[in-house]
C-alpha cells in the first residue's frame, strides 16, 4: 500500500505570522511530498510494502542496508505528526492537568520543559528534530534530539511532540535564527490537544 500525502489540517496561511503560507507550501507540498514519493519507490521489493508505516520504519531503521528507505519513512512519519503538532492560536500552557503533573514530576515544570525543549532544538547540529517523548518502559517524559529523519520510536519511546529543525522549516520566516523559530513554536504554535491525544493513546510499541 503506497503512502500518500494528507492535506494540511488548516489553511496555508493559518499559522501566520509564526509560520508563513510560503513556508507551509514548500514544506508540505514539496519536502513532505518528496519523502513520500521516494519512500514509495525505495520500499518496493523490500518485503515491507504491506507493513504499517511504523513497522516498516522501525524495520528499516534496524537494517543498515535500508538506511535510505528509513530516511524517507522516518521523515514521512515525522511530518504527518508535525502538521498536527501545530495549530492556530496554539502554544503556551494550555496543557491538561494530568500532563502538567507529569511535566512537573519528570521535567521540573513547564518553564524548565520550555527551556530544555528549545535548547535541544538549538543544539541539534545540522538537520534533525527535538522531542518530548515518553519512555515506553518507565513511563517517564524525556526531552530528546535526533539527527536527520530519526525519531524516538525505534528507541522504544513514544513521541508526544516534535519540532522540525531542518532549515527548510524556518529559513523563509526566520533566516538563520533557529532560536526565534523554536520560541515561536513553543509559545504560539504547539497544538496541546494533539499532544494530549497521543499521551492518552499511550505507548506505541512496534513489532519489527
Ligand atoms: Mn521538514
């Protein structure tokens, strides 16, 4: 079953001024689409064609010969969620009581979460992502960063929130100011309802 590009869950200009229509047109229509086209091409003949995206992605991650395929599937997975991790009038502390309690316990409170999440994105050298994830074994929240198309799933952690720090995600709107982009993401864009949804779904355990 071939992977397809879903439409954005909002209008292209809905996240302005924090993320412009031009950025979303390039990022969604060109970059995300390219990962899907290339992924559909590379998956042929691997035996992973009928797996779920999550299963195919983790299996490709574990096989060095499939590193090229992993890059495309990882980025497809990451971007599918990334569009939903943002919403108009998002960001700030619109967080449920149960998730707030866990952020307090595991991450030292909202302000520390905010600082460390931004710092993770800022210190990811080159392209990659920063994450709020929940460890499947311990249930603890963690802040992580990963290079390129990687994400917390192959490490046995469930991504609850991720921010794309590839330059294509911010260069049109923020030029080289990655920190300003990360601050706008946290303060004005995060869709905490979607984070809550993933948190309530619980650990994603992928049989590879
Ligand atoms: Mn991207």
